[in-house]
């Protein structure tokens, strides 16, 4: 009986196989996979890879992968993939990557590196353009995918009255609270070009936002620094006003600009940074740091006044209690200048 069943199954299998034009089917699938492989090997954008997949997905297995419809890969944009990033890729399901610059240049190399490293949140600590126009700066970064949905900016002293930045971001004031849709990251932008002392309208607004935030990570961006080693510009004079607010409410990073160099302080478990300095000045003409001391009792644990750089912050977002930040100052030539983590 068992032998009879096995024989019957074999006969049915042979009949089914003989009815399928195997050579034609496999050749068709091979061409489709080759087209997709070519798109991937050419480091095409994910949209391009999706487009290729959709255009050749003539069989059910590939249709399930690419979801052939008008939404292009079912409307889901896969995470950006680095093409030339010194610190490499990272797990987008576990971390969010932030890029920080200050004192930048229209279409500067700094934004290409930010793009190549898969940055998801683009923060600029002021002085966006020195020559040219605000429209040119915004157009240049928009070409790389930066919008008000993934960017926040602090107004610098070379940014006019800040209205161009405010309008592009869609805020009603030149200081703001910006957050990610999932509520895990809050950014607070301070405008140190106008009154921001304790008791000012701006201070009270920033204070209310920070105290009311339940985000996993809280970042502050400001142009004129609360904390800086001795260099071209002194500190903004409001450290004793703001640091207690930051400390009491779990602020993780205060990213600053104005001095065209790179610095890192750790004060009350808060990372105070200057830079990464953009390409307004070349590496040979960055502002010199004559002392790592800020004159307020704090000393920088890292200084660099020779390299244009990006500050990258990778923050763990899959475990609420992890609260892990990995930081890297990366020179525009690809060298890692400094690494740190909490």
C-alpha cells in the first residue's frame, strides 16, 4: 500500500513538472534578480532600487517583496544607507543618528557627510550662511533631503533677525521646541541674539518646554556658547542661569557654535559641545583655542582647532532604560577626532 502511494505521488510530480516551461520561468526570474542586483551594486538610492524592483516584479515572490502599487515599496522608506561614512552604518531599529554642525557654508561639504552617514536628525547651531542668501542655503540642504521635518536650527549672529530660519522651520518665534513624531527626542533651540536671561520671555518659554518634556533624550542647541575654552569669543554669560534648569530636567547635550573649533565638556553629566565646525573657514584658519578652561571652573576634555568636522550622536531608542549616547567628532577628511559616550 505504501509503495503504491509513493508511486502515485511520483507520477503526479512528474506530470506537474512536465507541464511547466521551466527554462523560460527560471530565465525570467534570473533577469529580474539581475536587474535588482545591479541597482544595489551601483549603490543606488532606495527609491531607485524600489523602482527597479517594481518595474521587473512579474512574479508573485518579487511582488511580495516590492509591493507593486502606486506607493512605491508600499510607501515605506527604508533607512538611509551610508555610502562613504567614516563611522559606518548603525542599526536604525536600535539607534537614531543626529548630526550637529555650526558656522556652515552654502552647499558645504559638511552636509554631504551628514547625508552619507545616514543622519536622521540634522541640527545646526547657528550661522548658516555668511555670503549668498538664505534661499540658497535652504535650497542646497533640501537637495540632500533636509526639511523642517528632520531639521532644527538655532539662530546665529550672522543669520539676520532669524526670520528666514523661523519661517523655513514653520515656527512663530526664533526659539523653539522641535520633537520627533515618536516623542523620543526633544530639541530646544535658544536664540542668544536677543534677550534670553533668567526671567525673560524666552527663558520662561524654554523653561516650560523643558520641564514639560517627557522625551527619552533632550538636546539644546544655541549659537553663542554657555561653555567654551578661551578662544575668539567668550561665553554668553548665562551658564549659571540655564545649567540648573538643564541639570534638573535631564538635558543630555547642549550643542553650541560661534567659536569656529571643536570642543567637548562634561558638566553635571551633560555634554556641552562646540562645533562640529562647518566650512565657513578652512581648517587652517579656524579659531585658535588658547586654553581649555572656560573661566567658570570647567575644563574641556577635548579640543581641536585644526579640523572642520561633524558631531555625530547615536542615541539608543529601543530600550527606554538604556539611555545610551555614543558621540563622535569626525573630520571632513574622514578622520575620527574624538569619541565619547555616557
